[in-house]
C-alpha cells in the first residue's frame, strides 16, 4: 500500500519537472520497481523464515513442545495445485546439466542442505541432472548394517520425530502436541494391522511413567485370569506377548533418499494412496491437519520374525514420487483424474500369495524422487 | 519426505517367564539416524 501511495506522487512530481509525457516514464519505472519490491519481499520472507527456524530450534533445545495451530497459510496451501507444482519441479530438476556446471550445482546444493558429497558413489560430473544426483547411491561400506540379529535398523537417513507403542483398536500417532491421526487411516482400512489391546498410544516421553501402571494393570488382569480359568492362564503364559510399535522419521532435502529394509521380512501387500502433496516440514506438521494421512504415500505390509511389519513412505511437494525397486512399474505422482482424493487406495498383493517378496535386512527397497 | 514404521515386537514380560524380553528403542526424539543403525533391540529368552 505504501508503494501504491508513493508511486502516483513520484510520477506526478516527475511529470511536473519534465513538463509532460508522464505515462511513458511511469511505465518505464513500473517494471524495475515491481521487481525490486518483489525481491525485497522475498528477501524479507526468507529472513523471517530463517529467524523462525532458529527460534524453533532454540525452543526445542530447551524442551519446549510446539502445539498444533492451523493457520491461514495452511488453508491457502490447500488451494494450490501442489501436485502439478511437484511435477513441474520434477521436470525442471530432470533437465540435463552441462558437464562443466554439474560439480558447481551439486556442491551448492550440498552446501545449502548439508549433504556429504564424499559418500556419493560416482564422481559429481557423472550425475546428469539434479534429480539423478538427489537419488544417488552411496559408496560401498558407507552404511554398515547393525550385525545384531536382535536389532531393528533404521530404513532411512533422517531425524526421529516420534516413536512409541500403539495400543487399542483405534490407536493414534501424535502428529504434534494437540493433534493425532489414526494408524489405520495411515496404512489403509484393509490393513493387516493386528489389534493389540485396549488403551491409547503410549508415547516415548510417557513410557517411564506409564511403565509401573502398565505392570500393575498386567498384574491385575493376571489375577483375574487366574481366578477365572486355569486353562486361559496356561495359554497366556505359553505364548510370547507382542506389542505394536511405531517410529516416524523425517528426511531433510540434503539426506540420502533411499529406503532400506529394517529387518528380514516378507512383503505381502503394497498399497498406493494418491493424495495431496503438502510440504512435510516442521511448520507444516504444526499447521496442516492429517498431513501424513492426506499426502500421497506407498505402504508396504508384511510379516517378519516377530509378527506384523509396515513401512509407509510419504511424499511431499518437492519429493513427490516414490520408486519401488521390488515393483519398478509402479508410478506415483501421476496427473490427478478425480477432483477428490478420497478414493480407496490401489492395492497389489505380491505373489506367491502368503509369501510375497522376501527382503533382507539392509536391502534397498525404494527411493524418493524429486517431483 | 517422511517414513513411518509400524511393527510388532516382543512386549511386556509374561507372568511365568520373567526373563522374556521386551523390545526397547535405542533412540531419542530429535536424534539423527542413518540407514543400518539400530533403532531398537530385544533379546530372545
């Protein structure tokens, strides 16, 4: 509004000095003026974002937990054609870069997003496009797999957002304090997800406090079972009990973007949800409701030595498509055919039925692609 | 992008066998983790 008020005044002043021809001179200054204003605005927004990020980081170090607060920007994001934007971004990043320019571009990317270039499997000038570089493999031995047969390993490079134990039929995962989403919405209504017991999600932060009450509760139910039926008691003590756990890992743009198998397991089903492609950054998790449940994702379900296993890979605006190495023909982030995203997921049962595809611990399963 | 892992693992000890192991995460919220690093462990009884 300041610019709108100022501009006619300066044009009029110039007209009075030059004695005419005010329109043409005004138009000549309009474009550079608008460009400068836009650049200033973008610079200010970037500075504000850096400042906000720093504040978030400082607060997290002090142990402050952010609460869910939907805002106008989140509502505005819903109106943007994010899937189209994502595909255009994918197209642009797939453009071949001249060989002499490649190392400069990739070094700049690595500096901006803190990637370790020494881990790249190939020399930088061999990655034809930013997209190729982004989904690069790593040098042999860069990611040793934990040899303990009783360990479950991380499937990705990233930051741990949440983890804990799930309880009850309607088990929920906390997106951020004040808002949770149900596991069955994330994995699909037809999921093989086992229902464990009554109760709520047991977050990592409350584990210690709830441990004693949990033990107390199990003692009580044990007492009740003992009185009720000795046969039931025998069954319970003979079967090892299984809990249902979860872990949410966020991948920053500079992270290695391939997904590996966390354990030896058999993948029985693949489910593809063609949803939105909202950004998945820290701010988005605080302001967009059902972020992980609404975004496009691929869910792999199956069995391992200890029971059920599911890996959900969730796309974002910049990293919109997911490539499955066990099913190369799968295409995600396709142009939208329907106006609404609420249709059922596309499901594929791997053959032979009941056995599916066997994966070894640490084996490459999928990759996130740009756009 | 984000990856969510949901899995079954051994949990609370059964009343008869107090040595039975439960799964324990070896991570904390906000930790940086890399492919192949252990997220949690359990022990066979």
